[in-house]
């Protein structure tokens, strides 16, 4: 009972409505379909390569060749008035390339002329023949020439391999790279043209939160009712259990009072009937025991003399007044009352469904109106009327790139480069074979003047390499310069200034571009913007409507504010109110019954008097003990008459014990049970009844208030949950429109892709190709020189000169006859 009271007190002091909302489950996160995934410009990035050190070396070389910044004045004149461009201006800017052109021209003329001169000398047998004399220093010179020619051959071979690799890299990157240009333009145009459809698809995704909200509306009323029931059931059930206990106390107390009163009456009447019988029996037993003929009877004479009645229940307090007060109670059916109160409380979930049906229907209708408001996002989106300029410009650019791409595809095969690289490899092979054969021939020749076929073959291989070098060097230098002029200017004029944003600054400066190339007007960009600003804004994720020139500004954030769509929804839920906690636990008749019970005086009866009287036996002397003693004396008597009388008296005592005393003792036991219950109840009766009445009244008063509080809390939690659906959707709309459907980021991505394609994937291997090929070409000069000088060492010496201390020539030297003619 104390535990129940403490629980009820805690419940009343800690209202259930103070609980927080349930945490959001993973299912409360909405999943939307990616509506625009198929129309995206894939971002291209520079791919790390083993050739990056070579690319970096070439870029540093070009920075050394072209140290001038972007020629803004020259470009402005060239774009606006080409006839006003002076050659001196171009030469001044391209001075590094002019110097390289002069070197290339000198190389183109000088090397073939040197080759012709060498051929003439060879025809006259004046150079490239055999050594005329043998000296001790020839071995050292031969080794130096071998090392130098090996080094130059290795450099040429390495450069040729790099040229072949970069040439192949250009071939592999050129076609897909340039093919990506119209694809990117087409994707950009499709992206812009599909903005209205994309916006409509985004708006159609409102069906996801709408269906979730409709589903939640279907179960919110029962959920609210169940929450009220769950949070208030401890308090209500405790009060009902307490009330049921008091009703049980009333009925049980009345029952025990009635038993007490009836038992006392019966015991009093029985005592009155037993008193004369017991007196008469005592006199007869005492007279018998005093008879001199009774042997050994004096021992129990005292017990017989004390044979008299014990407890007198006529002295205990009367409960008639209490019974009179409680007469007719209970006038109310407490069991039915508790059943009805319990049923009314348990019906709160169904009552909530019934009371909230109308507002749920209104909220469903409100969702239809919200769908129409969301549709206004697509209807009022401003882009379709302002993006045709951009689409038209992209279509023109796409059409203009087609002929250029066809020309590039025809030019892109690089057969000439492959052929010249093959010739360089052939020259290197001749050098390697020539040096190998020549060195082997020298090792097998005993006399320097002896003819040795392998040494002669090595010399011829070297001369073949020399001839190929003279023959194709001018073609190599022309190819190197042509590719150098194109690739170098692309790197220094375009790529370098594209990376440092100088090109954007040039385009943004008024007057640099002719009116026909005004990108701001052609792309319908904002008048207060330029290409650099637009690029940065698009790079940071701006929307198309934020960079295009519109008749009036369009603020997407203003159109995506949650209250614009949820105000009525939130107001309907906020204004809803109903009474769900009107539960009657105790009617007035029941309250009067409990109050009468408390005033009846049940707790004023002196139950201790009953308990004291019950401690006294019905008869002071034990009848069974006395009867057994008389039976014992009977056996000891010699006088038959005395023995018969003792047996008769013993039998009479047993009859009194069995017929009267035992019945009274049973009534005393029954009386003790009632006295025990009433004595335990009496000290707490007033407090318990008072507490029950106060608790019942408090619960009846608190139930409507706390039910209303829980209702407001649950509706508030439900409202916040549904508003999160709206907020998720509107946030997703803004994110999707800005970064996907109507984003201008693809424009920035396309520009970045153009730089990656042109500079990183085409210009870098292109420039690495001519740089490698140029290294091969220029190292052909020392290669030719070393090869010609080494050739003499592989052929037999014409006159063997023996170097002695007196430097005398052998007078008996006879030259060998040889059929070898040079």
C-alpha cells in the first residue's frame, strides 16, 4: 500500500507530458531519385605519368624561350583590326621563336652542305679513309672516340624512344581528346535544354514526402491516443487499484463487524445457558469428592471447587452503533464503477481516432494544396526564356568544331614522325653494330696494316649511319621546328595564360574582343558580370539563374522557405484541441459510502477489550482434564456405588465439553479472526480513506490536463517530424537545382576539361615529342663527327710507322697488295 502511494505521488509530481519526442529513426530520412544523372559533364583531370619529369623540363625550356607575358595589345589589334598588326610587333613577341627559327634554318642549310662536302672529299679520298701512320696514342684516341660515340648514341637512342612514346601518346590522346570537345558541347547544350524537364522532375519528387506524410496522418490519431494511454496508465491504474482496496475494506469490515456482533450475542446467550448447568455439576462433583467413601478424592477436590465460567462477552464494547451507521452500505456498485472507469480510460485511443478524424481529413486536403504550391516552383522557374542564347552559342561552337576535327584526324597520323624516328633508330643501330664489329675486328687483327673484314664492315656501318644523318637531318630539323612552333605557342600563349587566368582577364577587359565575340552578350550573362566572375561562381556551384541576365532577379532561397508551404499545415495542427481525459473514477454515491465508512466509528471500537476477553477460557477449569481425573479415581475405588457416580460425573463433564464448550470455543476463534482484521484496519482507516478520496479527486482533475498536455506534445512532435520532411525535400530541391539540374557548374567543368584536353593531354606529349626529336637531331652532329673519326681506326693503316727513339722508318717495308678500294 505504501509503495502504491509513493508511485502515485511520483506520477503526480512528474507529469507524463514533460517527456521528450522520440528520436528520429533512419526511416525518417527521405530518399529521392537522381533525376538528372544521365546529363552530366564528366570532369577530366590530369593523370600522373612517368613522362611528367620530361613534360616539366619542356615547359621550363619554353618558359626560357618565351619570357614575354600575354601580348594583350597585339591580340587586341589582331582580333579587332588584323591589318593594323605590324610584323615587328609579332617578331618582338616571338623573338625566342625567331632565334630558334634562325638556328633551325642554319642547321637545315649547314648540315646538308657539310654532307655534300664530305661526299666530295670521300670521292677524292681525302677524308674518311684510313690512317696513314701508326702511333702509340692511337689506342687512347680510339677509346675516347668509342666512349664519345657510345654516349651520343645512347642519348640519341633515349631521345628517339621518348619521341616514339610521346608520338604514340599524342596519337592516343588526340582523337579522344578532340572528340570530347563536341561531346562536351553537346552535353552542355542538352543540360541547358533539359532544365525545364529536370525542374519538373524535381518538383514531381514531392510525391515522396507527400506519401510519407499521408501515411503518418493515417496513424497519428491512434498514436496520440496510445501515447496518452501509455503515459497516464500508471497514475490511473494506481488510483483505481487504491479505490478497489477501499471498497474491499468497506465490504470486508462490514462483514467482520456483522460476524463480531452476532458472535458476541451468541457467546453471551451460551454463557447464560451454561452457567446453571455448570453450577449444578460443580456442586454434585464437590459433594461426591467429599464423600468419605471416595478413596484419594481429596487430590482433585480443589479443581472441582474452582469449576466455574471464564470469559464474559457481555462486558466487551458494542458495535451496534457502527453497524447502524453502516447499514445499507455500500449503496453504490464499486466493481461496476471501477470497471466503467477502467473502460473509459482504455477507450482513449479509439476516442482520439474519432475526435481527430476531421482534422486529419483537412490535413489531407491541405497536402493537395501544398502540391499545387510546390508545382509553382517549376511554373515560375525563369530559365527556359533565357537559356536559348547559351544553347544557340553552344550549337554554333559544336558545328564549327566538326570540320576542324576532321582536318586534325587527317593530320594526326604522324607517319612522318614515325618514319623519321625509325631512321634515327636505324642510325643508332648502325652505330652500335659498327662499333661492335670494329672493336671485334681490332681485337683479332695482329698487324695494324692487315686487312680485317669485320673491322672494315664496322667502318662501313658507321659510314652508313653518317650518310643517313646527312641525308635526313634537314627533314628532322624541319619537323622539329614546325611542331615546336605550334606546340610551343600553344603552351606559352594559351596554356600558361589559361592556368594563371590571364586569358579570362583579357576576355573580360572591354575592347579586347570585337563585338561579334562578346561572350557576355552571346551567353546572356549578367551585365554586371564577366567571364572570370561567371567561371568562379559556376565553379563554386552557382545556379544558371544566378549568372544569366534575367528581367527580374530570382531568389531560389525565397521560393524554398519552408513556412511558405507548411504555414497552414502547421496552423491546423496547432489550433486542434479536444478533451480525451474525462474519466470518472468515483461517483458521488461511492464517495459518500467511503466518507460514511470513515465516520462510522470502526476505528473507535476498543478491540483490545475483545482481545483481552478472548484470552480468558470459556470455563476456568479444564473440563476434559477434570473428566479424565474422575475416570482415574473410578478405577481406584473399592466402593461400586462411588465408582459408578464418578463415572457418571465424568461422562456429564465430557458431554458439557463436547456439546457446549467446544461450540463456544469455535465461536471465539471466529471472533478472533474478525477482531484481528478490524484491529489492523482501524489505526489506518481514516488516513487511507482520506488518501483514496484525495487521490481519486486529484487523478480525475489531472487526467484531462495531462491528457491535453500530452496531446499538445504529441501533436508538436508530429508537426516537427512532418516539417522535417518538408525541409528535407526543399533542401534537396535547392541542392539539386543548384548543383545538378540547373547548375552552371558544367560550364566551369567544360572550361577546365578544355584546358586538360588541350594542355595536359595533347600539348604536353606534343611538346615532349619535338623536344625529344630535337635532341636526337642536334646530337646527330657530334654523332657524325665521332663516327667519321672512328671509322679510320677500324680500317688498316696505309703506312706502318714504328715510333722508335730515333724515329727511323723501316727501309725494308713492302706494302701489302689489297683489293679494297674506297
